[in-house]
C-alpha cells in the first residue's frame, strides 16, 4: 500500500500516478464534482472550517485537523491496507483468494451495488445543504460540514471503483451520480430515504443516527466482499462513518437533555412555550426516521441478497465472527409472517434468503443502544416518559409490512384509522412548523440555541467555545 500522496491533484494512496489513463479520467471528472459541490453543497458562505482530513489509512494518525476553506478540501481516494493472504470468507468461493479484478460473470451485479452505495453519498449532502443557515452553534455547524465533506469523499471512493474497474459503463455511471438530485421529480436519488427533506436540525440528528447507521451496516456487508478493492474501500469509509453517527447520538442526547432542563425549570411537560422541543415531538421524529431507515434494508425475503452472498459479492455483518459454515445451505431462521387473514405470526425460512431480515435485526439492536442512552437522561431528571423504537411493522413502505398499517405498538389497524391517528404517531405539519420556528442561527463563539444543550466536550480536545468556523 502506497503512502497517502497529497502532492497529486487528487490525493490518493492507490498509486494513481502509475495509471495515466485512469488519472486523466478522474481528473476530468473532478471539475464536475466541484461544480456539483458549488451548486448542491452547503449554501452558507464560510472562510474556513475546522475539519478532519484523511491523510493515511493506518490505525494511528490516519487524520489531521485544521482550518480549511470548504472548496479547497482535499477529497481523495483511500483504501485500507491490502492483506495479501486474504481469502474469501463465505459463499460458493469460500477459501479462494480474494479477487483483485472483477469476475466477468458478476460484473453487472457488482456495479449495481457500487452505484447504489455511491448514490447515497451525494444525496445526503443535498438533503442537508441549507442546514448551515440555522445552525444552533458553531460547534454543530462544524460537525455538519464535517459530515458533508466526508460524504463527498465517500462519493469519490465509489467513483474511483467505477472508473478503475468498470470501463466506459463505470464512467457513465459516475457521471450519473452527479446528475441525480435528492427529491428531484425528474431524476431522484435511487433509495427513498434519500429523497426525504432534512429541513431542520432535529431531522438532521435523527438522520445521522438512524439513516447513517443503516449506512454503517451496508458498508459492513460490502467490507466482506470477495472483491478486495471494494472491501478495502469500505473498511476505510467505516472509519469516517463513525463520526456521523456520533453527531446523531450526541445531538439527540443534547436535545433531550435541554428539554428536561426546561421541564425541570418550569415544572411542566408543556415546554413548547419556552422554546424547547416537547418529548412527544421528539418521539414522533424518531418514529419517522427509524421506520424510513428500516425500509432501506429491503424485503425480508430476497433472492438478490441470497445471490450476492452465494457469489461472494456481499457478506454478513462481521462475517468471520458468525458461528456457522458461512454457506447457509441448510440453515433456517424465523422471520415475521403476514397471514392471509392479516395477522402477524412467524415462520421458518432459509437463512440464505432472509439475509436482509438478519442484517436488519443487527441494526435494530444497535439502534436500541441510543434509545437506552437517551432514556438515561430522562431517568437522571426524574421525568416520567421514555422514548422507544416503534414496532418493526410501523409506517413501512417496503417488505411484508407495507401491505398493512399498525400503531407504533404494532397493533394492526385499518388504513382509515391510521390516517385519522397519523398526527399522533408521526410529525404533523404543526410539529414541523414549530420545530422550524426554533431554527434560528447562533454563530457567536461559545453561544448555543435555547432548544439544545451544549456538548460535554469539543472536537479534537478543543473547548466548546473554540472558533470552529469562520464565516465569510
């Protein structure tokens, strides 16, 4: 593995300079990316931002911090170090050497997986482009921009693979990644959750907690891929992804804490009048973002997922730690089942076809950790209210539960009853308008909006009142 080279026009550790044709192709794509960033990236003008920039791929010292002008951020191409002894850990090719090139018979499927992953990266930047205009503090503004530039780098990661391994079709797909736009009626992003609005910071924190956490699990399965360049790319992306989930976890924590402080100060749950977000509204935002993110796992039964596993394109979360034969030929699991009478039961199915369901369960257990953390804040303040994950069947548009409506507790109800009670479960127009009314920017160093508590500590050992962002 080459050392990260920042002298190149495109920083990289893949010896880009040794492949002139690939280098020219990526350098031709680069102006299109910059133009996309200017048009669809953050709208708030800044002089510079205190950002983390990847400089290497080792376990120690892989990134450095410093004030950087956003448009001068050094987006680059980084793969984790290659293990030359790596063997494929699952599927029909288990035990064979990991692939360094794309097998022709799997080319189309592998390209599709990379395109779908690549499409999510610029989508989130587009969804969040206006949030800087209402940032609750410079600390939060900096975290938003860190998420944005790293999503941009993750786009570069997938574009590199498309250019390097998929020829003309890959180059065309890379161009298309900049032509689709989140929420566009003519050319939307591929996955539904990435066409939803992120109009306020409570939505942003929920997105980075729930939707970026889905990204963690998708990257984790691709990290197991028999195609070694994809595996190493995703391994490095996971290093950066952890900060995005940190933003969501601690952001919601701070919103809940501030709501508790205001409740304690005024001895009431009715805190909207004091400029804080009621816990019931936080729960409704949680219900929405969690249920939308569950849809990203696809149908519970999937022959595509089974084929990806069997062919070695996509494994399971922590594949080598799974206590089975890594083939799943005769393994079975229990999944939810919807009877003809509309009742939810369970049934046994092949574990191979239920991989989406199994991965989703890993995700659900991980999501519960955050809810448990936020409920500790409520316990600390003696508040008689607990946040909770809604039932897996709630507000689903993909999979077996898309055919029914249920309450957040999982009780099946008619479509008419759901529509009548919808504002009790999901953010109403009034809830959204109220949250947006709180979104007033606070750009003064060391100050913060009234609806969110300050962080316990700053970024990279800096204090909260550090000048994280210099505005233009």
